[in-house]
C-alpha cells in the first residue's frame, strides 16, 4: 500500500504513536476554553495578534509558546515559570491516565478533520517513517529548542499525514470514528468560527490495535518542520530510552480527511515595491493589476498554471510577475535537483529573486517575514513600506513526490491545514 504517497518498503519501522497523560486547562479556572487557545506559534506573527491573544485571557497559551521578555534567556525562563505557576494553581491539570486523543476540527464552511494526538517515537537515523518536505531555519530551531529545554514540554502538536485504506475501516480509523460518537472531553468554538472537540482513548486493547495499524504506515510532515527538527535535536542531547525519544503530534489519515494546501507569503522589509519592480526589468514580465484582491489572486492562479508567477503588493495595487528569463533561471537555479523542485515558485523566489535580483538574505529575520494570511501580508507591506510577495499554493501531490525522493522544498513553501489549535492538550515530559 502507498502511504502518504510514499512506498512502505523504504521504512524499516512504521509509525509508533504512544499514549501520554495530557495536560489540559481546567475549564473552571479559565474564562473559556476558546479564550485560552491560540493558532500555532508560527502563525501568530503580528504584534497586534499577539496582544489580542494575551488580552483574551490571562492564561492564554500564547504566554507559553511565545513568551514576551527582553532577551531569549528571559523569555524561556518566563515560560518555564509560567508553566510551573499554572500547574501549581490548577489552571493546567493532568488527565488521570495515559491515552491517545481524538481531535476534531470543523471549519465554518463545513470542512471536517479528525485525527489522533499522541507521543510519536522519533525515528532513528536512516529510518523513513516520517518524511519532511521543507528546509528549516537554524535560528528558529534554536529558539524552539531553548523553549522546550526550559519547560520540558511539548506545547503544540505537529501536523502529520498518512494515507490509510479508503475502501476499508482500519483499526485507527474505526477508533477515531467510535470516539467521535461519544460525548467529548471538551468542546469549544474559537473566534475564527472553527469548532473543536477532543476525546481520549485509554483502553489498552484498543491502543494496541491502533499501534498495529499505524506500524504499517509512514507519514509526511504537513506542518511543524521546525518543531520536528527541534525534537530530533533534543533527542540527541538526552539519554535514550527516555521521554525525549517522543514528540507530540496530530496524525491525520488524508484518505478520509484530505487537508487543504495554501501558500505562505513573504514580506520583504526595507524593499519598497517601486525598487522591487525596477530590479525585475529584463528578468520577468510585470503587469500592473488595478483590480480587487480576489481578482488579482485569480490572475496569479491562472499565470501559475503555465509557469512561475508571483503577485507583488504594498503600494496600493497589485503587480503580476511571471515569465522569468530562461537564461537567468539557468544561472541561478541549481541543476542537480529534480525538475519538480527546480520549477517550484518557492525555489525561483529564493534562488533567483531573493538571492540574485533583490539581494535579500532569506535567513535574515529583519529582512524577510513569512506570513500565512494574505490580507495581513498586504496590510503590513503597505503600512511599513515593504513589498508583499504573494505565492500560489503548491499541489499536494508535488509535495509528496518530492518527499518520497528525499528532496526538501525551500523553507515555508506550503501551509497545510486546518492546523490544530494550540492549548487544547499539552505534553509535559515529567508525567
């Protein structure tokens, strides 16, 4: 069977998802469960968004995943102190016994996603049970590692996908659906309109059946490459066997619950749109689009269907950039990669536009921001005088094919979703 688009023959061991004692908010100690949740840390990028979450409830999870202090050391110390205080005060309390958790999200448009949250065994070097598809930024991994070291906790599950058998009820899928028919441990609706429910599976026999099913599969990292790299770094630092051998994940069978794939946009600080356009002369075709955002994005999608295309914004209008010069691409895009990688919009953006046309270092946090929300990217570019570079999403089959070949895409190439809300269940390594 093909799993997550990858051959099982490449994996010596499959997925090993183990139960854990979840740490969860006591609903009697917080204003509401919705008020203490947050999007994943890397989605909360705007200062006003951070302040909004902090003000929603004094115990919002963002105070743990993105603590605010003057120095990195102070931030991690603050997160560790906050976690200790909340546990001591009973704001966060452990569940009575270990279990796997069934997590459901229902979008306002009706999209339903269900999966299993557990502690996943981190594969040994050379194993192919979990396949990344994106490069990571070392400074982000270092930041996440410092936070996990200080708190000895996994605050947010990674999003992993695998493909079960769509024509038959497997042990894992049967357990997910059976749990979802029971009253949940918690249910809440966040301000984005998503409804969230959580159940636990604690029966040892059922957990064993799930384990036997998942052992036949391998997974694709849909979201959380930096946290995955952090898990692996911390595992190498600590004796094995031990709690650092596992990391918190949400595992979704996309044969039953397909994910959406969206683009992650770039905001180039200190590069006005006029300068960005001037630098493109003789390298790309540029067309000004004096149309609403949705029409501009539709034009981007049409152009992306026949080649590399980008949409620049930040000066009150849109500029469609496409038809790159073939000689320029030949000089700037590495030739030792598969054609599917060389022709990615993210590849051309990083290797050609950022590196050779605009001379913007991709790993300079003060020069490039990665933002999931289209409107937020445009608004911030207009406010700060920078350039928003909007991308069209990569097709999921392209992502899986490259991952199967062991080829990683440029960092922040994709945004799979819906992403799990942070704050519904945490894992601490001392439970």
